[in-house]
């Protein structure tokens, strides 16, 4: 089966997604857009990369918001059994209209202490 070729995009293609997510991002390799949601209460680094995470108290509300928006949870996992505070990672998967998906993700982010990055 041939590997699909990414569809080239521009910043203009992502304006409505950025608006739905509530924060700016950047176009990566002309094919996808990354909008960070940094936390100011945690600084988690894995192999030199700052990663996004949820606290245990945020998991239930964030996951419920994702499910209401039709976003599939791939898994819920923790990298350390004795982390304090307890940190959880949630890879997600969804296909469909990018703006609708952004609108579905936004309430899940709002259930955490992450905030849209500023320009």
C-alpha cells in the first residue's frame, strides 16, 4: 500500500483552527500546525523535550470532554510509578474536520492547568 503524500498547507489554512484552539501556533514543514498549550505549574522534560502532561486530578474531566467531542483516547499512562505529583499522558486520535476537532479538544485543555501559548 503506498504511503499517502501530505497535503501542503499555509498559515491561512489554519486560521479557523487557531481561533478554535484559542492560541497561536506554527506551521511545520508546510503540512501540519502545532499549537502549544504550556503549563506554568509544571516543567516536565523527557529526553530533552518538554512534554505536555496532566495531573491525576485533571484526568477524569479532560477525558470526559474529549469523549464528548468524539476524540478517541489511545491510552492513559504514567512514566513513573512514584512521580509526585502523579503525572499522566494521554495520546489521542481523531479524524475529521480540523475546526470541529479543535473545538472538541479545547474543553479538554480547559479542564487542565494548561493555557494556550501567546504569540
